[in-house]
C-alpha cells in the first residue's frame, strides 16, 4: 500500500471526526445546559437563601440581591451580610438531626424490605418462559400509569380503621371488630407506602441483571457439584450484584427525601426530613432554615450517589 | 472380511472387540423427546473405560442431547443410562461423577482462573491447602501458571479453553464430557490442541466423550467414532474403519470426499460382489464383508485417492473397475492435485494425485480424455 492510499481515507476520516465531534458536543451540551438552567441555578439560589436571614418581607429573607438597584458594588457589599447563622441554628435543635437520622433509617429499612420482596419477583420473571416476560414486565410498570398521589391516597382507603384491610380481617375473624388494627398514621404505613411505591425501581434493574445471566453458568456449577441453593449464592447472586446495588440506590435516594408518603400515611411520630422541610417552608415561612435543610440533605445524598457512580463505572469497565 | 489391518493402528486398545469387557457407559434403548421433536430415538451405545469416544454428526442430530443425558441436564424419555454399572437416570448433575467442558466454556466471570479451577473442589468440601495443591497441578497441566489471578475476560480464547479444561479435569471425573471443545479456536490452535487433548487423555487415563460436528477433529482425537443422524447412530467404528468401510451413503459422504455409483448386483463367485452400472457401461467388482443378494440395487463408494488417473485405458480392465471420462476441473494444492472428471452420463468423479515429482512427463490437462480405474479392494459396497 502506498502512502497516498493511506492518507486519502485518513483525511476523510479526519473531517468526519471533526463534524461528529461537533455533533457530539451538541448532543452532550443540550442536557448540560438543561441541567445548568433548571438544576444548578435554582440550587445556587437555594444555597444563597440558606446563608440569608429571615425577615418579615416579600421575599421573607434578607439580604435580597437586586443588580438593577444595587449595582455591582452594592451587591458585593451585600455579600458581607450573608452568614452561617441558619446552619448554626440547625445544630442547636435536635429536631433536625433526628429527622435526618430517622429519614435515613426509614429509607434504609424500606430499601432492605424492597430488596427482599423485589429479588424473588425479578428472579421469577427472569426464569419464566420467554414469551411471558414482556407481559410480566408490563405488570410491574403498569402502576406508573396512575398518578403517584392517587396510588398513595388509595392506601389510606386500605389501611384506615374502617379500611379494606380491617374489613377483610374482621370478616374472616382474625381481628376483633372492637379493636381494629391501627396502621394508618403510623411509621408502618410509611414503610408500606415506600415499599409499594418504589418496588418497580428495585425490580427493573434486578430483572435486567438476572435476565442476562448465562444459564450455562448454572449448569456448569451443577456439573461441578453445586446444589441449586449453593449455586444461587455462589453464582447467581454475585453476578446480579450490579442490579442489587443499582436497585438499592434507586430506592434509597428518593426515599430519604420522600414527603408525600410520610405526610399522607405517616402520623405525627413519623419524623422525616421531607416533612420537616415542608413545615419550615410553609408553616414557619422560614426560607433560610428550609434551604439549609435542603442543602444538607443534598450533601448527605451526594455520598451514596458518588458511590453509585463509581460502582457503575467499575461495572462498565469489566463489561458486566 | 476377516479382521485385517486397515489404516494405521494407534495402539492395541480395543475393549469393544472383547465380549467380556464391561462398558463404563451404556445407553440402553434411550429415547429423548422434546415435545413432538425426537432428539434421540431408541439408541444403544457402549463406551469403555479409558476410551476417547467421539459423537459426530451435523447440528440437530442428537449428539449433544446424548451427552447432556450423561451429564444429568436431561433425562431420557425412555430407556436407561448406565454409568459404571449403576443407572444414573434421575440423579441430579451435582451428584454424578462426570464433568463437562462446555462449548461456551461457561467460566464464572466473577472468579479468577484459580477460583474457577478450584470451584468444583470447594463444593466437595476439600481443604483449602489441598485445593491449592490441586489447582497448582492443573495450572501446570494446562500451562497457565502465570495467569492464575486473571479474570476470564482478561484471557484469550485459547487460554479460556484451557481454564475450562482444567476446571472440568480438576475433580478427576470418571468421564470427561467435551462439548465441541475446540469449536471456538482458530484452525492452527485447534490442531495443536487436538494433539494436546490426546496426550492429556493418555496421561490421565480418563474416559473422554467428545461431541463434535467436525469430522477431522473426531478422526484425529478419537479411538472410536459414532456417526449420528436424526437421533440415530448410523455407524460406530474406529476412525480408519469409518473412513475405509463406511456402512452407508450417509457415513461415506459425511466423512471425507467420496465417489459413489449405483447399480444392480449380479451373481458372482465367493468373496466378490459384482455390480453392473448400466448407465456407464461399467461393472464394479469389489471384495468386502458386505455382499448384497443378487439382483438387488447396491451402492459402491470409492475414495478419490484410491482412484488411478491414466491417459490410456488400463490393460485387462475390460470394462471392470474402469471408466473413461473428460477432465473437467483441476485444483492444484501443492502436495496433491484434485481432478474432477466428467463421465459419459454426466456424473462428475473426483480423483486425487499426490504430486510426487516436480516435473511430470505427460501432464494431464483440462479437457483431456482420461481413464479412471481402481483395484478390487479400493472401494466398498455400502449397506444403505
């Protein structure tokens, strides 16, 4: 082959690479721009508010930056008024750290329960005849077609004192009609709500990782003297770990900041940070404290998110 | 025909000729159905200790099903599978003293080479120290010592094949099952590995059962070959018998190249079968164990390398085992040349010639009129 032969397609490929690089930049740029405008900028505003102080005004905090009025010099002067006072306040009242701790605990426990229910579900789906799988998958996704809020409301009807569950248990004589089960407005109801709502987020990644498991690996394990039970723990489970980790994060992260479920199903004793935040914002109209609570929640969640991404990157690297 | 030597004899090992020998593996009237599909039909087969046995056939012929019934992944619909004197029907795979090397290798992706090889030993509850010793032994056997800590995805195809082999050998099974063991390797590596497998089998004194669709592979490695078609065994014999004495058109054409003629048997003296091929004005005379009744239609097969190619009519032939034709195609392969010769009835016959000297006096070229002839013992009368 001559040098020209080589050079011609190479320069072709070069221009091709340049246009495709531009195209790639555009494709990547759009979601980044979206995130910057609709996530980063609002978040920076929240951060700024968290460093402000409450005031009886509109908006209910001070200082308020207004470039048109203050100009650059005035804005810089106002920066000096920002303080860490709200963060100091968060440490003085045990309500906040108890809320965080309780949220993490409730989310963590719910994640474990969701895993315990979701794994057999996903395993059964991945092992059943191929022609059934799309239908079963559909049934997992189907609840999303109804509003999340309505589905949580429906649980009130099921769990209340005169609800469907109590009626059923009374009719079959398991529960004394004079003393129906009290589930609604307890933390138990919150667990039920979270597990129910987030189950698909656990099942789908688990199913994806179990479905691509090569069944000859299980045959190989059996061939080498492994009983089905041991084969599950030595082959199936370790190979489904990426799905387990993905599912756990997809449940845990949104569950920590959950507001609707504890608000509708939980009682006054259920402490969750989402509810605390709501109270600060709407009942106390304390925007700086509410903002500080949100910022710290985000910092707490960044840790598992970073772990999650590391794990994903590692999984990509090994091609599994 | 008496038991005369045909082809090279590898060693004096032929328990299948000894009526007193007890088979290690026996399939008795085994049938396996998947719904309406009959994968294996009323099949009998005996395999002996230390034998290297090959199941050969096209895909879908039931050879893999036959092997999987021995491994325990399938149970026969009817019949019995006996291993070492005991029926294994219904025994789960994890309680059978056989190990399998899978076609896809089925290496555990989350374990390194060492852990993969030691997996079966761990299941047996062997101590860690003993496992380490055995694994080291296996790594040495398959020459993979430097790769002990690698994961399967960091190995080449040939290396993975060796890990799979080591893993299935580690438990020292009574029978090693190999499902298309070399299918994923390139040709050169495949040939090397074939010889390594033979050496390994001799060294370990184990019984190997290999499933393959590659006739060359089966011929190279096996003591005996069972040629299968549509769930049935067509012929079981040593590689040389399969090649030199195929019992049917199917076996003759599945293994190697062959020229076949159809004709009618006519009465002859003892030991000779005479077939008249009316369309070619030729008679075929053959010595052989199979002698169809006079008047029956019969098929005769002769291998290309046993056909003589001459410019002149062979003397004394008188239309027996000799036929004229015209050279249609020549393929020069270096070590030999392949001639395609068109006969009077349009049938194309193949003959090969070893290129034993560099310069040929009267070379045979395209469109030349030639004669093809062969000896009485060159071909074989087929049974079906």
